[in-house]
């Protein structure tokens, strides 16, 4: 079994038992179903890696975000680490911290006047002509602000509310709307072109950070499925791409979501899907390493891949972690899965909420349960 796991499969194995009824198996002269179940348990155990967090990660930075009356964050923030600064969206404001976690300032323009927005649907730190801008999506389009002074730079007016977006170039911004066709390409004038993918209520579950970048391409991850919307520069169009490994057992697809909505209805769909399928929570790539997080009805796992091969190492996060959290002693390693709401331009990143670290001393500061989250940046060894 060890040789099979090490040299012949990449973490997944399809086994087709001839039957699972003991009565039928006995008449066939086959072992009872407990033999099959025991094999499955042994395979999973053999395939799970076990290590300390310090053996898996390198270049680890643990960064407490400064907490004061002007910088309080809620639990639903989206974090970006870009060009040495850390940004967080919280309560319709954008907070900026330096690379050490010191609070720098915040962008707060809630209102109805010029340069204002009524709410933040999404935000991104955009590099244009060598300068950084903060873009905020709202119900009237996308507002642009200077990254250093937070002054208003201009507006990209759109015909409908922008739920999320990502910048490719001045001529190509991918936007997601609630129109009949969900995705569009638009330019700096807000002119839409190339409507793509009809609105699909079965696959509407959003994420704090739906757009990710891998290998120089921007992906919109659809729900927690194996498909993404991606821009094709050659054809100047959007297309669907299966970006996850096809050998993950019961990996959720768009079609699965659609079938379950038809079968169970909108209110029960999500619960039934969670009981049946493995969901791809998120995936990230930096340098020559990739990580992915899977959530199945029975467990949560972190997958790690080095280079461009197909070999993934599997680490259990829940219910029984196979990684010892020696970098943050006593901390549940499930904090790694918060990568779903975090991204960085130079490393992997996640966050740890303060109540989990209350009483722990980090960088000379004892964490209080009312403090802002702690950012963890790392690379894979």
C-alpha cells in the first residue's frame, strides 16, 4: 500500500467494489464490506502527510495589525498584501497598514456626493502607469482613489451595479453583475462588451475574494466548484475553464449545483450539496508552489504541490489535524483556510482572529481578544 501511494497514485484512488451487501458478497465468495472499508481507511491514513507547520512553511511573517479607535476591523474583512502594504475592507471602509502591521490610514467616502459610494461590493489595488490606485465597486460603477492620499481620481460609470471585478488593462476590466448575462468586459469609460454566462441561481454563492491570479491569468472561481471564468487575451473574450484536478472524489461541479437546486430547491440546495460533495474552497499559486483547500462531508484538507507536476501532498486540517501548529502553539491549523479571503502579490497569506490568540505574545505584544486579526504570510518549503 505504501508503494502504491508513493509511486503510482497522486492522492486519489478510484476503487469499485463488486458489491457492498454482505449477503450478496457471501454468495459471491467475497470478503464482507468491512474489508473494503478497512482498505479505504488504511489508504487515507497512508496518504495523509504528518508534519510540523515549521517543516512545511518557510519565510513566515506573523504580523499583528495595529488596533486603535480608527482601525477596528470586523470578522468579514477581505485582506490584500500588495507592494509592502496590507489592506482590509471592513464596514464599507478600506484600511491601510504598513508591512509591519502599523495603521497608516483609511479610505472612507460613504455618501451620495461626487467621489462617494453607498457601499463597497468589492475592491482591488490596481497598478497603472507606475502608480497605485484603490478601486471600489458599488451600485453605480467603480470609483478610483489615490492609494497614498485616498483622494478621488475618477469614476468608471456602469449601467448596472458591479458585484465584483478585476483589472486586466485600461481596455479590459472583468466585471460581474446581476444582469441576465453575469460577466462582461468593460473599459475605463464603463462601456460593456462581450456578455458571458447567463445568470445561474444554482451557482451564485459568492466569496470575499472570488478573483484570483495564477500563472499570470485572472480567474473568477464559480461557487466552490471545479470551474472558473477566465479571460482569453487571444480572442478578447471570456471562457470557462476547469482549473481543478479531475481525480478528486465527488468534486463539486456547476452541473451538480444545478441538479441539486432542481431536486431540492434554493433553500435546501446548499445543505444537501455539503452532505454529498467535496468542495474546492480556494486555490492559490506563488512561485513554483500551489496550495488548495478542500472541504468534504467528513473533513477539511490542505493540498500542497511543488512545481508543475500532478503530485499533491495532502494534509488533514479537520477533524484531526495532521499538521502540528508549532509556529502558533495551541492554535488550530484550520486558520490556514482563511486564505479564501486573503491574497498577496509575493507570498501565501491568511489571517488569525484575535480571540483564538488571546494571551499569546507576538512580536513583543500580548494579543487581546478585542484586537484586530493577525496576518500570517508564508512560502512553501
